[in-house]
C-alpha cells in the first residue's frame, strides 16, 4: 500500500511538494563525494568533511552541487544575470533548517532563525501595530467615570425601537409597583381642619386652623410645636405675612387677629399683636405678596393696612356673601373673589373698584392664581369640575378639568405652575396637569373623610390636606419618587426612564398600565353612574337635534356649556 494515500498527497504544483523536492536535491548533492578524496581529508565531501561555502553558480558546479531549480537559467538573458546573483546553500556542516517543509515533525524552529524561502532569502512580514492615545480612554482623576467606547452606527444596533419599548414598559410597571404616596398623618386637632397656610420662608413649617384653635406644625419632626386658641368658634381663614414674621386669622367672632410666628418666652402670655373688631363675620383672608396690606371677605371685600383698624377701601358687586379672596402673586394689585351667587369677581386695588365678573352654572368655592402666569387662575366649582380661566377672556375657560364625583372644595397650584391639586367632598384629592382635562393621580385612604383644604409645599415635592376626621395628611407629589439624596447614576436612570415613558405614553399597553388606579367602591360606582347619565344626555341631545328643525338645537362645546354670562 502506498503511503501517503492519494487523497493525502499534495497536488503537483503545491508549495509543500516543491519544498520537499528541493530538500531531496540538497540531500543527494551533499552525499556525493569526489573519487580521489578519502574520507577524513580536509577536502572530503559529504557529512565527514567541511564543504566550503559556494556563492556563485560556477562554484556550485565545481563543488559538485546542483543549484535549486529556481536558480537554473531558462533563457540566455537570465543566464547572463545569474553571475551577478548570490545564492546561499547550506553545507554539510550546517544541517538543513527544521522548518524547510510546512509539515515539520522534528524539533520546533528557533524563533530567531529566519524562515526559509525557495530563493534563499529571508521572507519579510508586515506587522500592523495598535497605537492608542491615553487621553481618549484614561480618566483624569479617580472621581471621573470610566469612558466607555461606543459606536453609534445604527447598522450595528438593530431593533433599537423594540428595545426602548420594552424598557419603557418595564419602567411603567415599576412606577406602579413603587407608587406609595402616603408619608405621614399629623394628629392633634379635636375638630375638622378648615384651613391651611404655608410659611413663606420655611419649608418645614405649616399652620392649620380648626374649631379648637390654630396649630403650628414641624413637618420634619412631624409634631405640633405650638397651639393657639385664637377665636371663639370656627377659624374661617389663616394666612402668613410675606416676610414670615407673623400670621393673621379670622373667625366666626367677627375679629381679625395678628399673631407672632415665634412662640412667647417663658412666663409670657399668648396674646395677639393686633386685634381688629369687624361689623360682620369674615369668611376668608389673604395677605398681599409685597406690601403690609391684607384683604378680607364676608359681605364685601375689604382692603386693610396693618397699622389701621379701619379698611382702606371696600368693594362689592352683588348682595350675596363672598366665600374666598386671593391676591395675584405676580400682578400683586389684582385680586379675585368668589361669591355665593355663582360669581367670580376680579378687582384692582389701584382703582378700588371691581373690573369684571363671570357667572357660572353653579357656585364656586375658591380660586387659585397660577404662580408663573399672571393672568391664569383656576376655580373649584360645586358641579364637580374645575375651570381654568384667562382673565382677559372670561367668556370661554381654557380648560375644564373633570374627574371628581362630588363638589370641589379647594385648589392649590404647584410652584412650577404646571400642575395643581384639588380637594373634594368625595373623600379624595386629585392632581391635574394644567393643560389636561383628566387627572394624572388620585389619593385616598380608608379613614379620610371629606377633604376641606389642600396645599402644595413650596419645594414642589409634597402635598398637605386637611379633612373632617381631624387629621392633616402628608403625601408625595410624585407617588413613586424616591426620597433622599440620589446618586448621579440614579438621577440619570430616572431621567432616562422618564423620557422613555413620555416617548411611548400613547401606546395602548403602556397607557393602560400608567392610568390604572384602584379606587374606593363609592367613587368607582359614582363614576359609572355619571358615565351612564352623561351618555344618556348626549343621546337625548342627538335625538332632539335629529328630529328638530336644522339649527334650532345648536351644538355647544363643553367649555362654553357652563358659562352663563360675563359682566364688565
């Protein structure tokens, strides 16, 4: 049997076969000896004697060696050039290199020895070296983040949108998992909390009023630090001075009292700084944002100076009692009030006369001005809705906010002016974006009863509400927000997830998860009932329009449906 078999043999023109042929020629020539030379002579050929190095073709032939086939001339011109070329041929003393054949079954090749080539020259190899600038990947200090090389070529990152969708879906689910908005409940009042006030300089201080008096709370310690029995009967309103050194209260005893914010010293009695005895019962009070003046409401709107016992001016428009009065935080000479005759009236202190009023279908309980837009205010109405108006065009509200199932009693804006919180008789509070008709969040507990007052803290992170069961509750403005100090990576992850949720917020699956809320049975059943009633009214209106003369039953938008008139 022939070895190697035919299928293992190299093809005739392969490099391995040519190398083996050259090796056989070299062995055959190195084993041949001159007939006149004895073994052991200095000039002996073969393995026993030292064969001199041959550098030309003529010397190769005289020595009895055959040059490699690649060195044999094939033409006259090439033969003339062979005399100028130099060939390196191994002698008997120099064994052939171990790497002469590609299939080397002997000892490994010396790394310092050049590779053998048919021409006798050392083969050259080009090596590409990597060169990097340390400034591109080394941190300047150990506090810096490690630089990560990235290639933003979209062809290298397929399925980018599906990956972002999955991340947005997971972020939305985790938001609902970590949604735990309730923080604390402040106990101490012995009657329902009627009014709340924020300290203009301190985030940790809040004031509350009820039938059992006023209390000053420390939100950091979550306890009452001072109690004042200011009025006989209910406290109807409370507000702080713009500098935070004192606060004012009004009650059913027809008095306006000013109190120091700091507690009296040891042995001193708790007495008001000033007391104003009025002629009627005051139902609300608010202080000017810059000047030492304040406004009260009852049968009329009175503007007071802190150093006087009589009002500077009195303004009225109508005959019914006024429920609430609020100063504009930007255009501080403007103020608005809401009365029992369904009116919202705007006043200008410089003219000492009313400017205009708008009449709604039902009574407005209170209003609140936007702290970032001077002409925008929101009204809390008895028809379960809130209306955002531009005072320059009162005939059409900017937005109608619908989600409550009972009368809305109070409203307050966030410091950013982009959202507001409302308190309702349906035992819940809701957070509305200014430009949306539906709420983004609803807060409720089992024990919480009718919510009378609500406030948004000055740092825009917390919400306070007072209700009938004598408690003040503290909530997070963002239900899933992590409290405390965040690392830079946590902030980056939160911002990234927020952008992803905004990008995919209208996808059906993500929208359903983000809007889902667990509601009390009473609220849920009332929502279903109002939905049926609204659909019945819409169907009745469509049928009336269908069976009436064209144009006799006009289509009225939801915004204009509740506006009765605007009087200037």
